[in-house]
C-alpha cells in the first residue's frame, strides 16, 4: 500500500461516496430548476485582488493563494459570490432581469478542519440579481427550505433562523459607531453564541455598549415586526413559515449584507449552519467600481454539513441509500452460458446499450453461477441469459425470479415493457 495520504481537509470520493455526492447534486439541481433558476459556472481560480476587494485583506489568511508563472496573484475560490458579481457586472445587459442563477461546485478555504468543515467542499449557490423586492428574499428562503425537504428532512429536523441587518443599523444609530467599529460590532454579534458571555460583554463595552442591552434588543424583536411583514406573508401563503424562526442574533459576519439574512440549522444534532445567505444590494456596484448597480440576494448550502445531517437522520439516510443504489445499479446483466455465442452476447449488449439501458456483462469466460453473482453485486434488475438449453434469450427478473423466453430482436422492447409495469416498478424501486 502506498504511503501517500489524502491532503488534510480534502477527500477521496470512492464510488459509494461519489454516488452520495452526485445524489445530493441531483436534488439540488432539481429543486433549483423547479424554481426557475438556471445554472452557471465560473473558474476555480480567481484574482486575489477581487477576493480582497470583496472581503478585505484578512481574507488572505483563509485562501489557497499563489503567484502564477506569469506573475498573476490568484487564489482558489473560497466562495462563488465574487465570481457571480463579476460575471453579472460584465454581461448584465445581455440577460432579462431578474437573473435567477445557481451554481454547484468546489470551493477551498485554508482553515482548521473540524466536524462539518473541510478545506475542500462543494457548495450549492443560489442568487437573484436585479430584484429589490422582499419577494426575492422569500423565494430564496423557500428554495432553501424545499432543498432540505427534498432530502426527507421535516420541520422537526431543521429551522431557518431569520433576521435583517437593518435592525442592527437602527440599534447602532445612537452609539455613533464609525464604519470600522460597526464591522467589529457585527462580528461580535455573529460570534455571540459561540463566545463566553463575559468575553462578549467586554468587547461590547469597548464600543460603549453592553450585553444586557443587546439581549434586551433581541428580545424586543418578534415575528410581528413590520420589517418581516411582506416576507412572512409570502412564506405563509406557501405553508413554509412553520420552518422559520425570527432570530436577530443571526447577522452573518460578512460586511456586504444589507438586509434580510438567514441561516439553516439542524435542530437535533448540534451541527454548524447547513446554509446561509441574505441580501447584498451594494456588492455588484462595489466590485465594479460603481459601473453597475444591481440589487441582489442569495444563499449557499454546503455538502459537508448536509452530509452529516443526512447520516444522522434515518429517513434522509434511507432515501439517499435508495438514490445511491439506483445510481450504481445496472438495468440488465447479460449472462453467457455458451461461450460459442459470445458474438451474439456482444451484439445483445450493444443493442441494449443503444436503446438507453445500463448494461454489463463478463469480459472473460466465467461459470454461470459466477455471472449470476456478478449480476447481484451490480444490483442488476434483469438478467438476460444467452446459451444453454434455450435457443432464444431468457429474460429473468432478479427481484421476482420470474423469467420468460424472448427473441433477441425484441429484448429491448420487452425490458421497456417490464420496466413500465407498475408491479415491476414497485419491486425494482
């Protein structure tokens, strides 16, 4: 065995892990498409200056950054929002508004590996650009909820904690904080849950505040606050408000958020946030030096924490297992009982594959029982047996053990007929 190991914070995806990952991607794409979003992609490498402009110089501590042979300062993308903003600013006139775009791909952050956090991870990024209405925020919250529901997660499994940055703008108004202090304050609130109360209070006192006043303010905000009225009405109409909890303690530490902010958390297992996002109306203008002004909102959902939640939730785990089994299973395993008919076997394999079926067979001569075992291992739904005592092909349903003789020319048609039979569909699911 080689002495080399996977680089810290990165993953190997063996077939079963790859099947799980692809099943997650498939559900993400399905939900996004049903909500009218279209897929885009950007490069894995971005200008380090672009990332600094979006998040400040301190972001470099979390970047895999390097200088190319052409002396360009580049970084592996830690997130996709800067890329999206750059792309939207460049060609926004070419697309009708609002832009409803989504993306699925890897991101990279050089930070300490821990439960639910790796240095390489996949994100589902969903954004609406060119629409300032709260209806856009509601659409994103709804899509986040529907995405989690698509993994057999129920109201008792997760909650959307919702807030609005404008609440804290009002709170800060009487303290006359400058831009730097305001940023520090938001960082304190963002980390408040994970920080000892005395440490938080000391930091707040340095800004002329107190933890007592912060807690009093948080307690004063309810779901009836006017700032949430339109968004709440929208989600109640979809019967999705039951998944939402108003929580002003959610501020999302990044400075570019301007309005609604939210995070999705599991309820039972103490995992970190599954997803998070909000409104960032000024980012496109900031990154384009004011050339393009475009309201925007979006969220991202990571595969690492979601995978942890799926493993911890029996219903979600069972659903994903079914998905994975279906993704790796073949439809038909062609068994050759008479080696003299291998040419016929290869013709049958080609015929079935051309008809769109997933087909496998033994590449070398093997005893029939070994081939049946290979068919079972590949989770094949049918076995097509060529040779032996039968002059035609024997089609065997490996779930029911029923079998029938079928002329080779009609095999693909007969398989399609069996697959569409409700009784067989139930057994093969």
